[in-house]
C-alpha cells in the first residue's frame, strides 16, 4: 500500500486559495476515482474537488472553514501499490514527494505559475483580485512592499490586503515620492465590506445569518453602487417575430441537438450586434483611463436554488452562432444550478444581461457589476393590443410585447450612447428575420 496526497487543484487564473466548505467523505471511507470528495469555495464560486485515484481516506489535513493554497495537500489517501506521491511528515508540502506523470504536473504547475506572476510594478507580484483591490484603494508600491504576505512564497493574499486597508487609517502616513503623488490618478475609493447596521428585534423574530455567498453578493452590490452613478433607460419592444421563430424551431432544435431552445440566445445575439455597433459600451474604467475590451464576454445573471445569485460568463459570444449560444447558455445554467461551475466560468464578463422576466416581472433596474459599465434587463413577454401601421392605415392587433431596461455607468456612458445602444437591441429583436437559420 502507498500514501497519496490529494492536492487542491488549480482553479483558474488569479485563484490562489479556497476555503473548505464540507467534506463529503470521512476518514476511513473508501473513495473511487473521480468521486467528489470535498466542497470548496473561492471568492467567485463554490465547486467540488474530485479524487484522481481510488483509495481510502486515512487523514484529512484541512478541516471545514480552513483555507488551502492551490497545490497544497488537503488529504492523504491510502492506495494500492507502491507508487503514488508518498506523504512525508511535512504534510504541508505543496508538491508531491514522488512526482505524478508530466501531464499532471503541467496541470498543477503552469496555471499556478501564471496566476502567481501577475505583475503590478517593479518586483511586486499580485493576483488579479489583489491587484484590483490595490488599484481601487490607491495603494502605492511602497505600501505594498510593507505588507507581509501570508500566501505562497510570501505573496499578498486577499485577506492580507483587506486587513491592511481596514487598519490603514491607524497607521503612520506613508510618504510617497512627489513624482508618484503627481502621477497618481484620482481614484474613487470603494468600501471593501458592507456597512454594518444594527436593527432591534422583537419577540418571534428569526435571525438568519448570511451564508458565505450572500455576504459576497452584499459586498459586491454595495461596492458597485458606491463606484458607479447609475442611469437607466427603458423601451418597449414588439418581439412577436421572435416568439413565432422560436415556436417554429424549438422542437426541431431539441430533437436535432438534444438541447432546449430558450429566448436567451436570441437576446444575447441582439446584444452582441448592438455592442459591435457601439463598442464604447464594452469598456471598463481604471483610474482615469478607459479600457476598451477586445473580447465580448456576456455575463448571464442566474438565480440559484438556494436564492443566491451567480453570473456565469459566455466567453467570446460574438464568435458563436445561435446554436452555439444555446448550447453555451444551457451548459452554464445547468452547471450553475448544480454547483459545477469552475472559478474561470464566472470571470471576465464585459457586459451582463439579467432576465427578470423569468420571474414574471415586467421590468427591473439591476445593479451594474464592476468593472463593467452597463447591464440590460429583459422583462416578461406579454400579449397586448398594439397599434400597427399598415398601407391601409392604423390597425389594432394582439402582439407579444416586452420591456427592456438598460442601466449604465454615467461616468463614461451618457444618455445618448446608453439610449442608442438600447434602441439597437430593440431594433434587432423587433425586426427579427423569421427565416433566420439555426
């Protein structure tokens, strides 16, 4: 028999650690290859870790609520044979003592190295999340060098920099070089946690502690509202052609592809076309600079069974056909609702859509997720009498109508741009070609 160290796998660029939520097996339990053995949480998403080997769990090294680094051993398994990555007394070693095959090493080491070597300036290296916090808080290189990192090879973790920010006002003022002070752009500071409010309770009131994901959502929403001045435009769209087209193709598509054809790929297609017409919607703000994004990555707000919200991302949506969008959307929605998303599935969105109509709502004014500058809400499709212009005059007909609302960051998106973008989405949907192929 041999011992095998189960390592916390790489979870995408910028993700350097995870919190143990629940072990699905106990010490002494036998597990099979590819069994999910533990649930973990990053600051982006919850997911499961499968075991690459079969064996018996002889020791759990990281308990519930403890944090593990990528590449760190979280459990020791007893496996058949004399091979494996035999555990030594130093169970905190972050690489197996007897190396697995080359392919396994590449999957562990290359993403870890890529995530670890995100350059901030000079000899300071930060993950994208820590780098973002440093930029938002206008933390200088001198200050960063004063922070003692607790991460891999002494790197600064999210907890390190948040602890520094929370105590920043109590520390002696840092003397930045005059040249640095002059060059530093004005940055709007954002809170790193939700404001604490105290509410009195009465007899019979139930106190429900926020779960981890709800705390993250609350923090992100407060931060987003604090940073971006929100403006919202509304429009009502006749989507009768869209409804007719979907009704014509949904059964054929499901039989051919084994996939549901919802309205979402059609909405995303219209949004992508409008973004191509108005690329300055597909931007982010960094200090006093506007970052124009090359890729069009559409975030898709998705409600989870537990009442929380997550936003998986359709990467390079402009390169997908309607059929490709349908498959990507169905896959992301399924994995979101079954806790199968990877951290990278929720990263990199450049624009977001929220389907409030799925709850029967006519319209909504969603909060713009940072660092994006706009979000589109789709309302419920409702049959209504509408006035149609014909060559013989105006007539009243029953049509399928839907409200859309476009919220945008008024720092960089004015009413003309935000309104024209919305009008183009409206036009693409209202004039949907019934002969469109899928």
